[in-house]
């Protein structure tokens, strides 16, 4: 079991959670200035060879601090160009080449320093090198801190679609230095808040209430509120991953709003809508579709929209959205089985569910109504 943020082990204001996966269990540390606290996270490195993978935006800000913590080890760093378009097999091959140059052994460790793009790519390189070596997640976006760094989904994109090649490969530890958010652009920060709202929406009504109370503090990046939101999000995700690592059931609920969201991201062209922005619009669509189908109170969809608006997130479909085109894109979602659409809907705040049999007509009607 993961420990509660309020009651779990606290060491000088560092919160420690646990992703409970038996012999592969690992800690999530959350605190300020953790990058400088190498004595803590170096324990997770077992061998002598370490490759740090980052990008051209994050490396100038934080790479030196990480490298300083690795003194005495055989270390190398790889700084990739910034952007989702570089989450490719070719860039992953660069990371594997860097491991080869380092003469990395099977006890090597890859450190992912950056947002979800770097985390997914570096984690996949670690999964591939010598059939799998250790990796450490040091996430520096809010989205990566509350979602992508936890749970072991790694991978890269293909021209045919996002995240089509990948592996489940759990990190050895997740090091969340909340101080790194100070340099994160406002829009990226708000986009990450959408994933925070998701945890309340899908499974924790009390957390949703807390988010409503703390919305202004979160929008203003109050450090205590942000740290608490990260800890509660990680606690939720750690629990889901411990119970359903390979997404045979409950883990699919984490995709609330994502089937609509991914379709929107693709339809609008990557980069137009950030992931969290598309997910926010998608969550509202999923909530309203649930009400259309008589599964959930309409008032809960309104509460969700109000909270997201207070956090500076969009909730309406972009003008000119093509409902038919969006529906076709939804059929490409990885959650679908045997060509049938499986949607994550809800019974109301805190109660998401998998619904395999929503008709195209109902979805189209909702997409046309916005
Ligand atoms: P990102 O990694 O592209 O980061 C967003 C931007 O912020 C980039 O320009 C990055 O360089 C910059 N940045 C990162 N940290 C910064 C900092 N501290 N200060 C200043 N700038 C900083 O995007 P993201 O939103 O973090 O992640 C999106 C990716 O995550 C997608 O590829 C998505 O598929 C993946 N993802 C994976 C999972 C999973 O479970 N593995 C879950 C959700 C999303
Ligand atoms: N972000 C969804 C998952 O990790 O399953």
C-alpha cells in the first residue's frame, strides 16, 4: 500500500510514498530542492554507469545539479532537442548509442530529467538496453510529476500514432523536486492541473472537494497547495498501479477524458492544444455524455467545468470542431478492443467506470452539442 501524504514518513518536509509492486516496489520522494539532496536518491543507483537524458530546455536549468550528485560514478549525459516530435525511435537509438559509448553494463542506470516526453523516451531506452536496466525518474513538469513519471509506461511515437511502441518498465525511484516548477511556463503548469483534477473526478470525491477549496491557491501556485496536490495525485496513481500494473482493469480509469482528448489533440494538430487542455475538454465531454445517458447528475458535470475554468483550463470544444472526424479518431484509441469503442464515463464526481457500449449516435450528438 502507498502511504498517506499527511501521515506517511516525512523527513525534513520530504514526503515519501511507495508504489507497492513486491520486489519491484519503489519510492516517490516529493519535496523542495531534492535535486541537491543526492544522498537520498543516489541510493537508488546500483551500478557504476549512469546516463542522464534531458532536453535543451531543461538541461541548462537542472542538469548540473544532477551531475553534481553523481560524482564518483561513470556518467554521461544526452541532451535531446525539445518537443513531442522528438519522442521517436531514432532519438531513443541515440540514447542507446550513448549507453554503448559509456560501455554501460546490466547494472547501469538511466536518469530521465525532464517532462513526460523525456521520461517516456529515457524509460523506454532503459527498458531496451540489455533487455532492461534501472532508471530513475526526475520529472520537471507538473504533468510528469503527477502522472507520467509514476507507473512504468514508457515508449515513443511512430508516424502512425502516439505511444505505439513501448514497454511497461518501472523506475527504481521517482524524485519530484517541486522547486523545478518555478521555471515551468504558466500554460504547461495549468495543463498539468487537468491531470490533478482527473484523480478527484475519477475516484476521490473528498479530494475533488479539496481542489474546489484550494483552486485559487493552486492557480496562484501556492507551494503548500501544489505539494499537497502532487502528493495526493501520486498517492492515487500509486494505488492504481499497485492494483493493476498492466491495465487489465482499473488502470484504464486513469484515461477519463483521454479518448476525447487524444482525438482533439490529433484533430487540432499536435502543439495547438496541450495534452492537459485537451484532457480538460475531454473530461467535460465525458461527464456530459454520462448525463446524456442518464448515468450521472448534470450538476456534477457543471461542477467539474467550473473547477477547471477556475484553474484556467479550457472546457469547450474548439470552434469548428468536426464531430464525425473526432469520432473516427476516437476509434484509434488504445483502450479499444476488437474495434469496439470503450469509453471511460462516470456516475458522478469520484466514480468513474468503463462503458463498452456507447453508441456512435450518442457520442456524435454530444460532440455536436459541445
Ligand atoms: P513535455 O515533456 O514536452 O514538457 C513540456 C514543456 O515543458 C517542454 O518544452 C519542456 O522542455 C518544458 N519543461 C519541462 N520542465 C520544465 C521546467 N521545469 N522548466 C521549464 N520548462 C520545462 O510535456 P509533458 O506535458 O511533461 O509530457 C507530455 C508527454 O508525456 C507526452 O509525450 C505524453 O504522451 C506523455 N505521457 C506519458 C504518461 C505515462 O504514463 N507514461 C502519462 C501522461 C503523459
Ligand atoms: N497515464 C495513464 C496511465 O499511466 O495509465
